[in-house]
């Protein structure tokens, strides 16, 4: 989800609710303790220099169980961050949330609440790493079901079959 999208969604919400990938919810008394830009400059295993930028939200919960972050308050925090840090509203959002360790999540909206989505690692230079192309998986039982006429009917000038 892009920063511009969450601002638009927050305009029509009564409450800000985040659901984790395991379907549990971030407690209602969470805080957004940071909104910023994370820039990652790196070189992949194939030698290509890359740069990634994301808007980072950090969610945190404290013992103030009566705390509720209103949608307008979150939108104001986002707009202040955009203005102060010159954040591009078209950057994707990454959410940090403490579980066993600090988890990094993508963000989606299902029409009711925000969903923290699992992020995966990947090799960005598979061709340079020697990672084989994934072979097509075929069930041997399905091979016999295909028309044998197409592959075994000899053409007039053919010496096959």
C-alpha cells in the first residue's frame, strides 16, 4: 500500500485496526511511534547496485490500555512527516511491529481493517547465482491422457512411429 492510499482510507474510518498475518489483531492501545523513510543501498549477489525506499511505520504497545489512535490523528502524523521529511506519497509502506523480534510487514486494506502482510526474501540476481530455472512439474499419470495421435501419427514423409 502506498502512503497516498492510506491517507485516503483514513479519511472515512472510525477506528484504526491492524490485523497480523496469523489473523490476530494488534492491541487497540497501540501507538505509531515513528513514520519515516528507510533507504536501503545495497549490492546484490550478482554485483548490481540497488536502492530501495519505503515509508516506515513503527507500531508499539504500552501499558496505557485506554489509548486509541484516531484515524484523523494518524493522518495528521503522516502529513506532518510528509511535509517535514519531504516524503514521496507514492512510496510503499512497511510496518514494523514487535513480536518475538521486530517484524517487518507489508500493508493492505480489506475494506474493514489494515492487514499486516508477510514479507519474503528473494534472490534478485538468480541468473548470476546459478540458481536453476524451476522445472515444470508434470504428473506422469496425466501424460498418458494426452492425445497420442498428435505425437505418434506418422506424416507421409516421416520415418517415426
